[in-house]
């Protein structure tokens, strides 16, 4: 009987086989397929298999919307305080420090001005990585300043929402921002300046209950979660089973809460087209 011995591969070859760089692949949250990260990034952070829209940072939004990635940020020196001395499992002041180290200064929204398809605009983009994009007093102040700058320069305002809602650590002060921002947007409307609201996944809570739904035009990315309270809370309150797809952008378009679903790759030209219509061009 012949015996065959399997030849062992050199140690270097084994090491080369298993040494795969981390972060090279992503698992899509929607279709669950494993996709190549660079292919996703080249596709504006959308899944090449199913079109699922991954979340973007505020500056990634700016890079997509502003011409030639040229923009100037403003209101960058405003910082959150801790007026209530809030503490749950840790102090609110400590949480803020952690997020500022992790994400950078600027809180949960960044504001910038530049041009979109040649049109001067002011854009606010919410940063979900900073406490879930929650709306506190700094977010309210910065968006109000952005609206006032748009009013002063006679430019359109665009707000890209991505938020879990009002920030509980600031209590009533965070809820007051709903009225504060809404009043600033009313002054824009009186001056005949357009405000376009872009809703992304997720847009919930007090953000949905105020400025996110006040646009002259409300655009939404596909399959975005948009709502006020969570489905479980609503079902317990009204004691009814909610319809399938409830609180998705597709459902809200069908029921008149959102004007148009716009894929990320088409968002900039769509906004540019509507701005030219608003300007009578």
C-alpha cells in the first residue's frame, strides 16, 4: 500500500493567507450581503447590492452637496454646557467630553456655506455620531444662526436631519429649541427664501416634530426611518397594530408627509433643480 504524505506549506505562506486587513468588508444592514468597503464608498456609501443607504458624517454630507468640496464652516466655537448638572450612569459633562474627543468639536450639527450647482447656499448637516444627533441648546442655536445668515445673505437654507430627537440631558431647554428654530424658519418664509429639508435615517423625536417637517420641500432618502415616537409606544397608546412599513420614507410619501424620495446619488442635482425653480429659473 502506498502512503502519501501531505506536504506542509511554508509558515510564511500560511501567514500571508490569513493576514487580511481589518475593515476591508462591510455587512449590509438591509440585504445582509458582505460588500467591499471601497466599492460602498465609491457608491456614496450605498450598498451596491440593494441600494441601502449607510449613514454619513456631517462633513461627508458637505462633500456630496457642495461644489468641488469647497465650503466654509461657521458657528464652530459654540459648546454645550450642563445647566441642569445632569447625571445618569455618568455625568453629562463627561459624556460631552468623550464625544468631543471621539467626533471632534461642533456638537451634533455642523453649519457651512458655499455653492450647490453654482447657487450660494447655507447648509446644516446633523452629526449622528455625536450623541445620536440629539438636539440640545447648541444645535438649536447653530441652526438658528444658520437661518439668520441665510436671511441676511438672501440665500436658501438646507438642513440635513439625522437625529434621535431632543437631548434629554438638557430637559426643557432642548425642547425650547423646537420653537426657536421654527420661528427663525418663519422669518425665512416671510422673506420668500426657500428652506429645503432633507430627511435621512433616522429622523425622529423633536426634530421630526419641528424643523425637519417644515421645509418648503421635504426630501427623504429611501427607506429612512422617520417618525416621532417609536412604533411600540404608539401601538401601546392607540392599542392597534401599525401597518407594515410604518414610519419609513416610502410610507410617508404615500400619506403626504414627505414630498419626494430621492436617492443619495440624485440628491444634489434634485436640490439644485428645485432651487432654480424657486428662483424662477
